[in-house]
């Protein structure tokens, strides 16, 4: 049975490149995760990322994903073991390479914590404050000045990850900055334990209409994983 995957900084065999060698800045857990993935044309997606990033083609397509989850127990890795932040987050992302390194490009990042939003903006990531509701079968994300994002989802049975699943879910660096060569957010975690799921988007927020009006091509759910994070 799946569970929250524990963190092991020494286990790196599932990664395409090693994590940073220095001690992580933050620790946290990602919980109650749901991933909605759509196939999109590589050329269409390449127009939406900086030139320094090459959109990856996975299983014949570029991909656009919405990921909703709860950040739990976010804290500095050193010092008192006190949880600082518990809040939901929703991000929109695509899958890219920079200088041969596979990673993520966030197209939108919404968090229900103003301190996280402020810090993320300083680091060059597109954070905005959102009023996010993560119910067991529904996600609602409202950001001032933007149409709301809303979708329903139902988890299914545990799923053995395919190579495509792992490429979409287990990503270990996000490239920030307007040109894609700003700060990098590195994370480390075990392979995310997955479940099958189904989802239906009710309102698409800022997602392109031609994407969200069709069902996701792939949906995952997960109880989550423990995570270490670095900023470079």
C-alpha cells in the first residue's frame, strides 16, 4: 500500500543527476498530491518558455501539467525542529532541459502563504497569492485579477510508475528567472508513490482554453513524499 515516501538523502539511484552536495536549506513534505497532465505540441510549448530552455518531448509530446498539493512542515534544515509553514499550493508547469539537464519551468505558482509568495518572487519564480481550497475530491484556486481554476478528482488504485510517469512526476530542479538562467530550485525526494486518478476541469483559470476544455491525458494522485530543497 502506498504511503508518504520517506526522505533518504543517500539514495540517488532514481535521479538523472546528483543533488547538491551541501546541506539542504529546507525540509518539508508534499501531501495530498494530484497531477493533471495534457499533451501539447512541442512548438506551441517552446513559444512559452525562454530560449535558454528546450522543451522536452516525452512519449511523442510536450506536456503541460497542473499540480495541486499541500506543503506540510516546511522548515529550515538546521535549528529548532518547528514547522513554520503548512499551506496548499497549485502550480502550472512544463518539462524542459537546460544544457542537457532535465527539469521544470513553472508557468504559474500560486500559494496560500504570503511569506512564501514574497520569497519566491525575490528568487525569480512566478508566485502569486491564491485562496486555495484542497478538498478530498475538489481543488479551487482563486487569485485576484485572474479567472478561477477549479477541478474535481477521484483517486483510484495504487499504480506502478511507468517511465513516462516518472519523467512527469519525479523532477529535481526548476529553472527560474525571466530568461531561465536565474535561481534554480533543487529538490530531492524518493520516487513519488502514485495512484491512478480521474479528473475533470470545471473552470480553467489562466490555462489556455484549447487545453483545459479537453480531458487530461493522464492523471496521478499521491499521498506524497518528504522533500529536501536547495536554492542555487
